[in-house]
């Protein structure tokens, strides 16, 4: 029996999902499902800020050009223009929600704007060096108090429910999403959720790699669920590796913000020599794909474990004021950024591809939307411009909300219960842990910053073997959170490799030794699943 009926079901608790919930809640009842605490979304980890043309020296058109250049010919110019032209309104909406950005009385805007790699001017509005956390905290306060928003923590989505499960009458029309199966992790019980509209807002799939700046929740859940339900997927080969992740043998990966380079940080070899100008005339302010490849090249050429990011030449008070989180985190590990350089390495950071949507977040399935990092709108092209991700979350949440509000209300059918009649408890949980580790290691080694066809084919073969084991587990044993995340990671890894094998060129974030040149015609890689 379906006890959970909502106007809109939002799967995910990042900036995209939270923003959408607040836009919708004045008109309908909304449920946010999140697999950990509501504050645990990847958006909270965002340090740098949000790109928006706010000063008189800047313009949306200039922002468009910077985005198009970074995207290496694959950005959709229409969506890029739409997002950048709505950026200022998105920032003002956040301020209205109580977000406090860093002030600067000498600035015409009243706020401190910083510059990051790929941007031609200062346009990043921020809250210290923990913008994502500041934004999420402000929004979740509103969400917790809103009577029309239900937040279900420690619930993980298993799969979408489409109306073709109930009838064969969908052959001549688009399938319709009518809800999702959700595992209550604390009660170990699978529930059926019915909804007029369902939204995938689960973030990206960077956890598929051994080294990542993302939280453990970034397992590609929404992308994998959308794919299994029949949505087209685009450009999954474009995984952005952030150039500067803290390197420390005894610490978990920690992002060193793009803004450190934007404020004058210099990348150096262990002997103190700068190297970025050997690779690009923009030096440390080159786009992320170029900087990440340059670091990877120098590390492999010289057999280094890391390179160094040095901003110790800036005043101590400036560093403590602008980078308090980075300063404190490094100091705990014995690194004083006011006096010494920071050891850094590239790490998987952002999924530029995803579930194909229009500029209202609509997917191929009726009543199913995807927003944020889960979606492929065409904004990021082959390489995301720094600080455009939070902006996309805000603008597309608003447009998706407008579209959802205007959707007709349909009678929801009774959903089939989750069938556990032929499963038992898993007997060897160690298999899941082993497969998880194996997947992330070979994805890092074979499908990383620099790729070859042979490495990609090896990865594809390993993925097929893992999928067989996981499908056997999924079929025969009760689902667990770890199993579901591993299943989604394997599907995401498969999509990344399949897209990479189809691209016979090097473009943006995808660099192949076998195809080092960029083709004259820029085309998206689109995958469509044949569902029998």
C-alpha cells in the first residue's frame, strides 16, 4: 500500500533540491528524501562561490564568453545565456533567504568579488571560503520551519517507478514517472512513494574515483536511476578533476579552493620553480582542465607525489580573513599557509555530463525532472567554468519550479509494493566493500586525467565483471545502502567509459593519447538505453 503521496518528490538535499523545495512549497506539498543528514549534500562542501556579473565592469555577455571558452565548443549557447542573465536575480534571492556574503565597503556592489581560473574579471561572490556551507545552512533553516516541506533523512532511493510497470498502454506515448522506491535505512524497510512529479537532485558521481573532493554521498544515484528508467544520458566522459586537492598521507581529501589561485596563489615544483606558464600563457588562472593536466604531467614526468600551491607571499591577515577554513584545516595538519606552500594533487571533482534536460529541468520521461549536477543542460560543455555549478543549481531550480507548478494534476495509481519474497539477508558483506574499492582504483588508473583506448577497454571489461556480481547480489539478497550505492557507481562508471570510448578526439576534460587532436565539429556524446 502507498502511504507516502506528495505533489513533488525531490531526491537529494543539495542546493538544487533545497532551492526547488522552497520555490514549490508555497503552492504544494513537497518531500525531500536524503540518504544521510539533510546538511550532508555536496553543495555544503563548495568553497569558492557563485559566478554572477554584478559589477559595472562585468556583464552577462562577458560571463557567457568565458563559459563558452572554458567549455571547449560544447556549451549550449542558449542555456548559457539564459543562466548568466538570471545570475544576479539568483544571488538576490539567496540574500533574501538570509545568506550572508563577504562584504567589501570599497566595492561598488558592497560585496567582495574574487576571480577564478577561466574568468576574465572578478565576478565570484562568496561567503569566506565556505560559501556552500553558508548557503545550505540558511536554506535548511527555512526548510525545517516550512509546514509544506517534509524532510526524510537516512532514506535512499532505489529506483524510479514508471507507469509502464502497471500497464502496457505506454507504447504509443512517453513513459510517466509516478514515484520511487525508497529504503528507510534505519528501519531497513523499502517504501513506495507516489508523486505527481519526481525530481532527481542527487549530485554527481565523483565517488567513482579513488581520489575525490566530494563527500561519500556522490555515488551517481540520480544519473544511474534516470538511465535505468530510460532517460538519455550525455557527455559523461567529461569528469572535472579539480587541480588542487590537499595532499596529505594521513588526511582525507580536502579541496583547496580555486580562489586561492585567483587571489595570487602560485603552483610550484618541490624546488620552488613555477611551471604553469610552460603549459599556458594564463598561468595559474588557466581553466581547470589545463591546470589539472599540467600538474598531472609534471608529477608523472618527475615522479612526484604532489606539487605545491604557494600563497604565503600575501599578508597573513588577508589569508586568515579570506580563507579561514583552509587556513584552519591545513594548520591542524601542521601546514601554516601564511609561511609555507600547500602540497596539492588533482582529484575528481565534478560530473559535467548527466541526465539530458531542457532549460526547465524536464527529462525524457513525463513528470520526471533532473537539476543540479545530476542533469546535463549543456551549460558546462566539455569543461565547467569555476563557480558556475552553484549558479546552475539556483537558476534551474527556479525554472523547474515554475514548470512543475503549471503541470496538470493526475490521479496517481496504487503503486506495487516492493517484492522481497525471494530474497535473503546477504551472507558476505565483504564482497561489496571489496568491489567498491576495486572499482574506484581501476577507474582512477584507467579512466583518469589522461586516457588511452586500451585502458578504457580494460576498465569496461572489469565493469562488466563487477556488474554480474552486483546484479546477482541485488537479485538474491535484501538491499542495503552500500549495495545500492555500489550498483549506482558501477552504472555511472559504465556510462563514463562508454562515452569516453565513443569520443575519438581530445576536448576539454577528455584527453586521449590515441586521439590527441580536437575535431573541427563539436558534438555531444549521447547514450540511449534500449529497454526491452
